[in-house]
C-alpha cells in the first residue's frame, strides 16, 4: 500500500476514534444531566470549550482551564455552577476536584454549594441573583406586572406572531445576520460559560421560538431544558436575539408565549438566569469584604464592562422569585481571583 494512502487512512481512523470518544462522553454527560440537571446551568455544561471531571456512577464537574502569561501563569480551573450529581454527592465530587487542582474558582454557585464551600473553610461572596418564574401559577394581573401587559398588548397590536420551531425551518442566513447584529450592538462578542453560545443545530429537548412581523423574522429565543429524574421540568431562557426594528417588548412577548406552551405541557419553571452583581448582600458565610465593596461599586459605576443594571432591570419586570448565587476561590476571594475568572469567560 502506498505510504501516503496509509497515512491518510490512519489519520481518518484516528479522527473517527476521537469522534467516537467525544460522542460517548457527550452521552455520559447527558445521562447525568437528565437525572440531576435541576440547576439552570446544567445543560450549559455541554458547550464547547469546557472540560469535565467525571466520577463514574456519581456525576461530573464542568470547568474551563485558563492559563495566561499575565493573569494566571500556573493556570486556574473555573468551575461552572454546581456539580451535576445528587446533592448528597456534592462534597465527594468537590473534595476530589480540589485535591486534584491547586487553583479553583467557582462561578454561579448555588446556596447549597456555598454552604459546603464555607464548611470547608473557603470564602464565599454573593455574586448576584437568579430569577425564576413559577409557570403554573404565573399571572400578568396586578400593578407590578403592568409593563408586561403593555408589551404584550403592543406586540399584538403590531401583529407580532410567535411560532415554535427549529432553526432549520427558517432562513439560517437571516438568523445568522440578526444574531451577529445583536451581538455587535451588545459589545461585539459573546460571553462563554455563563451564557451558552448560540447553536444553529437541533439539540435534544432544547426549544426554539421565533417572532415575525409581516412575515419577516424579527427575533428568536432559545430555552435550554432543566431536568429532574429523567424528565424535563422547566427551561432556562438562555438566548434572546432581536432585530433593532423589533417592537419594544418583543423579547418579553416571546417568553410569555413560550410560557403558555410550557404551562399546557405541565412544566414547572422558567429560569431567567443570573443578574450579575445585582442585589448582593453580606452573607452568613465567611466572605471577603473588600471584594463585596468592589462588586457593589462595579454594579453602580462600571456599566461599560457589562450592562449590569439593564440586565437586572429587565428581569425585575417579571417579578419572579429570586435566589442568591455565589463566587468562591480556594485561593481566597481576592479581587485578582475574580478578575481571572471573568477574564476566563471573556467578560473583558
């Protein structure tokens, strides 16, 4: 056999093996997510660029390795939210991970994980809040949700139509153009980790809703599944993209229309995700006071880094229930450690 042909066959075979391993890994992760993926970021752990510490029969931790000649020469492991496992196994997984890696930070950790990290002697600072909507009991009645009614009525008057369907049923080039223009208006690049990047292919249990006006696409929303014991119990509102000429309130209208569909299906909640740095408080856990003050200052004064106030203000209009989310570093909650984590997720 010609050596060139042989090398080509070998390379092709190696790529096929690598793809098989990747596919098998994804299926293992999905199995754990379907059983234990009850926090809003569980499905986001499937995004490209993340690594996994898998404990067979228990679950996994999703993380990103970050190494930089200035920010982190020896490297940092940035963990996405909580471990995907039964909560009773959190300590087992976290202890194993911390013993394996010397520099670890946790982003968007729940109160359950914060309590564990505090008991292990680590500082825990509140990093923001997560907002959830109770689908089955949600109503637009009352003064505090008047803005949502105004947006819904405006969209109906202007004949905005919301449809559910996969992106394949739309013009993908139009979707790409709309998305690129939205990203450009919002700062020019997408975050990673805390927001799962847009995927244009169909994915298991992910739901897609698009808004049209005069048969023209003016926006779309993507909802990632939230699971419990193998069943989808709710969704995380992960992606919201709008044309600059879409009527004001189109994003909220898509969410409300999607919620009607989910309610009929018996789903329980929609997570609007995290509002970074909003409503942060000094906690009952050991925390770094300087970092707390720095985060408070950043929310008030450094909106050019990220639209903290706009993000929080929009979600506040839905008047859902809120719960705190946390940041923790095993090296101590210094401002430097937080900046390293934010650099790792491409915030600046």
